[in-house]
């Protein structure tokens, strides 16, 4: 069994520019610039299926380590070109976070619909108790109706803030997630418990993988 540390996911969330909404390939020059960069394992693009947030897009880059991504950001020759190309896709509300999830994200990212939840600990909330409830939730989801099809779910703390976390899970559809939350036999009680410790915002989107990958496992 491998004891290698889990990879770091760069999560970039933003509203699509008008040009990007017209041409979904506008990200490709950016990806081609960084193809083969040390430690870059996979790149995914996400398109929102939330009616209230239809223009949201996601870029999810899987890095072997945070330092690998930092080496790109510190490169004075390549990174300005990355920002210039990527800037054509951005229409506002841009947020980038780095998360080392506790379990594989491969299942979620190969699901028909991906759920990401951004969680912020409430003031005075017990961090250890919160994480314990999250782990209980992950374990329960492996056998619960609707959620077990795309388990495991996983969560992790952001590098940017000790009180900020991200959850990732996969579903057959957004409605399957909503039905599972509403079902007392599903994940309802766990969601309520977690809500005592943290506020959260939930996003749903479909994903596709950009067509390159290094051979290292994740």
C-alpha cells in the first residue's frame, strides 16, 4: 500500500467571460503552455448545472505537490503568458484554492455530476469535532442510497485558511443529490450535524478532462 502523500488540487472557480461562453476551447492555449510541467497530473474543466449560477466555470488541476504549482507561478517567462491567456476566459468572481483531499477524487471527477461544497467553520466551532463528523459522513455515504454509487466522497482543508474546507462527491445528477439530502435514510442527518459547525455553499457541475496526462498515479 502506497504511503505517498496525496496530491494537491488547485480549484479555480470563476464566472465565464462572454468570449469563453461562445468558445469553450478558449482555455486550451493555457493548458498547452503548461503541458508536461513538473508534477502536473491531470486537468479538468467544469460547467455549472445550477440554474441560479449558470455562468460559473471550474478548472481543477491535480498537482503532485503544491510546490510544483508554485514553481509555475514563480516562472517569470511562462506564468505571465498563462495569466494573459486565462484572463480571456474570466468574467469575474475568481477564486483559487489549494486542497489536499483525504481520499481519492478520481471517482467524483468521473461521475456524471460533481458536487463541490465550500465550508467555513463558524466562529468558536470545534475543529476536531467538525472533522470527526465529516469523516463519519464520508463513511456513511459509502453505503447510503444514491450516494454509494459514486463513493468515496472526500474533503480537505485549504492551504489558504485553517477554517476553510472543500468537500467533493459524485452523483448521477443534481437531483439525485437533492433527493439524498431530503431522505432520512440518506445523508440528511449528517448534513444537519455538519451545519452546526460550518456554513457551506454547494456547487454542481459536469466535468471533462483535458486530453493530456502525465503517467503518475493519483
